[in-house]
C-alpha cells in the first residue's frame, strides 16, 4: 500500500485500510472499496487528510502500528470525556485521574513491548478534535522518548500522564484565543502564556498526581536558552519531563493541521527541530526522540537524488532521514529495495523530497498498475 493525500485521490483507487469516522464503532469506508467521485468528495468534506491505497508493486508493505485505529479512537474519546469533566465545575477530578492512569498504563505497556516503535502517526490526524488527539499523541510520544531514555515502570507512567495532561490549563483559556485563525495580539499571548500555571492549579489538589507530573506540566513551554514561558527557566532549571513534553508537543503540533496553517511534513518538522537543538530543545532529549522518529513515514512516495522514485517501506532507528525505499520507477531497478541507512551501495543516495504533485503521483500509480486491480464502474 501507499499513502496518498485526499486531494490526490483518483476514482478507481482501492482502499488498503479501513477509514474510521470520528467516534464511530465501525469503519466509515471499508478496506477494498473502490473509490468513486462521490466517495472522494465525502473524504475531503470530512477533513480527512489522506488514506492508504493498494498498489500492485507494494503488496508486501504493511504499516506496523503499535496502537490500532480502534484503540486510538477509543482513547481520544476517553480523553475528551476526561477534559470535559475537568472543565465542569463539579467534575470528579479523582475519577479523571483514575481514567488517565489507566490510559498511561496502556501506553507504557504497548511502548515497552514494542522496542522499535517508530512513529507512524499519519492516520489518527484524520480526526478532528485536535486538543484530544493532541493530548493522546503527546502522551504516546513522551512515553516513547522516556522509553528510549531507559525510564521504567512508574517513572514512565508518570511521564505518560504528564504528557496527556500537559495542556489541561487551556481549559481556562477563552476559545476565541485558542481557535484564533491569525496571530495572537500581545494581550492574547499574555493570557495564553498562563495555561501551564492554570494546569497545575487545576490538578494540584489531586493527591494522585506526583510533583514530577506537575513540574513537567508547568515547564513544557520553557526553552533551554531561557526564552520560553511562563518563568523563562534555563537548562537544568527545567524539569526533564518538561523537556520531553516540549519535544513531543512541538512535533505533534507542527505535523497537525491548525486553523491558522497547514500541517508540516514529518521531514520538514524533524529538520526544523534539529535546527533548534540546544536553544529550544535539550540535545539529549531530542536525540532520544530521533531514535524513534520517522521523517519519511512508511508508504510515503519519495524522489531520490539519483532520479528514481519509490515508496518508503521501513524506517531505521536513529536515522530518520535515511529510510528503506522500494523503487517504483519502471526499468532495471523496479522493485529493488534501497536501504539508504545501512547498505554501502546506497549511502550516497539521499531523498530529495516527498512526491506530492498530483500528476506525478497519478503517473507512478498508473505505472504500478493500481488501476488494473479492479475495474471502475
Ligand atoms: Fe501547552
């Protein structure tokens, strides 16, 4: 299968994975469905960014997800309920912490059982409730980074909890500021900067949350060079959980569509974050993140520096810019596997870009006989 953004879908393409609707118990569109004009319009109208499509040359390529889509939707719904309860005046904060604790246990379990869990998180971003999806993603990503740093059991669970609850203080920020399409005014930004403190004020009465969790939440917008907020802390003054959550938070935020900008690609985001090592991000924490980051997620089409085009079939821990690519360009290399990380033959070959031009994608898909799999009615 390959990943195709919704705007580049063509009638006749066949879905290689189920499409899940927001908060639904069953798929919106099933695997194996041949897409028609109306189905593609429906996907665009629902704000779905992209889907997985069958490709004759790529049957052996599978997306390895550590958490299934059903589970992600269930957890996102659960986080939504927790946040709504925390917002309500008489919400049961102890029940909320209990629910967060169960999800944190689950994250620790899946992350510690999947030693090479590279991030392949395109599809969950299809679902709209940004703040809940973002809280879940930051919880998972923080757990993965903590696992790479050697954290165990309760320490990892505390980190997962802090990651999920890092933005709970935004419940106190007016929606007009949170959802503003343009840049914030100085006054609005001053209000926004209070959300880490609002978060710990909301949670500090709860005995189920440790000081480390609260310190992680209140420091997640601090920067190593002291230019962050709310306190302008520097280097070791920032709690290590805050440093970890900062990396997870920025990665997930930049790779998500927002009201004021389109999402960045994973490779642009990783390149940008690497340029911020030592000023925004702690170098050791960013390195731990890069061990599991996939700049080019599995199933994305790419153009190589030797002119060949292919699809990413796997990623290599610690080398996010050098994945394993299956060549789709017709000719002598068609079907060949280029391991850009480990095979000395290909070490001089780089990825120039992901392929997003609709005509180019259509050409590659046609050359790989995607349209011949099933007749279009
Ligand atoms: Fe935040």
